[in-house]
C-alpha cells in the first residue's frame, strides 16, 4: 500500500498530468534471478545501515538517462535516507561545462580558458576512462570548478563534503587544487591519477595546472575518510555498449571506484536503429562485465533493462522484448539480477500512457524529471525487497 501511495503522489505532482495514470505493473517490479553476489551486496548494505559499519559503493552506468542525473540522484537520496549520516561522499564527477554539455542535477561545474573535449560516442577511446568523456588542456590559465552545494527540499539536500580527491588523467602538466579558503593543495601523482589529502572538508574546489605541456582529464573522485555509502554515476548522452567498450582506461578508473554493485542501464541507444545485433550487444556487455569481475570478483551486477520507447519518434520500438531476453541471458551468465523496466512500465506501447501522465518527454524515449524520480523509487524498492 505504501508503494502505491508514493506513486500516486508523484503522478499527482506533475502539473500537466492527464486523467489516467501510467500502466504500471507493480507485480513485475522485482529483481529476477538468484544471485549470490547480489545477496552479498545486500548483506553488506544491511551491515552499514543497521550498525554504521563499512563502506558501500554503487556505480550506475548508462546514456542520457544517467547523464541527466535525476534518476541516479533519486536512488542516491533513497539510499542515504536509510540511516542518518550515511553519506560516504559524492564519488565520481566530471566538469561537463568544459565539454559544453549538461551536468548531472546534483552538482554544478564551470570552466575558464581553452578545453578540447571528446567522448566515447565518436572518439577512438584511447584516453577515455570510466566517465566516457575527457577534456584536454594545454595552458596553465585554464581552470574548472566543481560545486556540490545544491538547491532543493530539505529531504533531498546533502552537502557531499569531501576531504580526499583523486584527479583521474595524465599528462605533462601538474594538477593543483584551490579550495574555498583560497588554500592551494598539491597532490602525489601515480600512473593514472593524482591523489590529494585536503586539510579540511569542503564541497567546492577549483582545478588548475602548473608546468608545461598538456593534460587530459577523465574525471575526479571526491571521497571521505570515514566511509559510508557512495553512489557514483557515469552517463554519456547517446552512449551504447559499442561506445563504452572503446574506453581504454575504463578498468583502470574502475579500480579507483571499486564498486560493490554496478547498475548497468546501457541499452536504449543500442536499439535505436532498424536492426538490433543481439550477438554484438551481448559481446560488448561481456567485455564490460569481465572488467568489473577483474576489479572486484564479488561485485553485484544489476541490469535495469530499457524502457518502452518510440523508434525515431514514429513507431513503438520493436526491439525491446528482444533486448530484454539478452539481459536475462547476461544476468544468468554473470550471476546478476534483472529489473525489467519495460514490463514494469506496462509493456508494449506503455510509453504513450506515461507521456499522457506527464512522465515522459514527447520523444517517448526520455522521461520527465517526475518520471525519472518514479522509476528511481520503483527500482529502489525492488533492490530493498530482494532476498
């Protein structure tokens, strides 16, 4: 009953909602599969929630559904609401403003100077990592800033203050941090990142460089020394499985995150053509999943499936049921679980009712903010009910 009340309130909160609600299938909103690794993740999460012990990290990977940040931010907020003081840090971020694209809703970025950016959609991936995007700088006058202070209701406001930073990337220039107190901090550089221990907690930083040459920035990891729960997101608009497998430093950066659970939401862009190559789709996923297992052999895997959608805005996408079967096969092969978003929405053509309820965009591919929050609530409930 509680879940139905939450859904009703969300739909009613949409200003232009139509008369009828979306075709939700609550009986389908559960995680399919018996997974030893996912069961271990739930035990680790329960230990953190009930006793405040441990460090739990989740990574959410996808396309525009994830880059926008509303879906992942809803899940992050729901997890953090399980226990006061559970915040383990904001985790993986990128200065999307320097790449002239949208930043996830839970933080803001800004830049100055000249930056040359590229992502996994078109680039060869030789200098790309876990974020799927990179920005190259060649002068010491260029800077980027990350601001974690956010607006919103008290229930969703978190400071995500951090006192450790890893700058992911490489080059001849030396990364330097400027903090809110105008303190300059220098780090220690290893092969793939530069580590900084900060003199105090902060929710803002500016990154600049010293020396000569260039530097390719793949992202920053904002961390805390006291552990807790961290929800990381890596989303690139338009990215498919073929895009992500090109990122040559994906596994290197994944070792810095060291996730206990990876939520894979890659797939909607794989089915946007007339044909869908199931074999290539599964083989691409196998490459990503193998890297996850290389980093953490016990990492839990969750496939969120894809939503009912329209193909190029004209007709209902015919590949959705085919890709759902591929996800089920991969979940069985890699000890994962599967949440069938397509069936939860109501199945074939259900994107029409979601649009009428004000929960999907006119393209019937992307959700509205209220729609993303709704699927976040549904997926969170399914995760928490798994036993």
